[in-house]
C-alpha cells in the first residue's frame, strides 16, 4: 500500500504511519515504566526546593554543577540513582553541605 499523505493506516491489526515519502513505517509501542524510589524522590524534592530557593533554573544549576540539565531533571523527579559525585557537584553549586540534601533519607 502506498500513501502520499501523512495519515493513520490500519493494516493487519498493526498501527502504521504513512509518510509523505510514500514509505510506511510501523509505529513502535514502547511502554517504559520508571519507578521513583522513595529515597530518590526525597533527595530530588530537596534539590528542587533548594534550587528554587536560590532562584535558579534547571539549566542554570546544571551548568554550575557541570551536569546535563536533562540529568538534573531526572534527579529532581527521582528517576535516576544519583552518584555521590553528582550530589557533591549539586551541593557545591547551591552552596550547601551534602548533609542538607540527604539528612532526612
């Protein structure tokens, strides 16, 4: 089947996407379940609270800490197991002690 416009096509029970080029690609359905463990969420919430208190954006804090802003966002949401090195960088960038970020964990 050749389509020349963008639209949904149902073929053999699978979702297909028709592209302008005429090629049909199968849409992959990928469910990614990310579990934020409670202690990761606590640390992430503290990082976010201190960052907002300092008046910094994620991008600004990430730059100060020499980290990716995407990684910092994942830390704040509790999606990644943040390393001690990264926590130290974040604490220094926020002018805090490491204990301030992990004291209630």
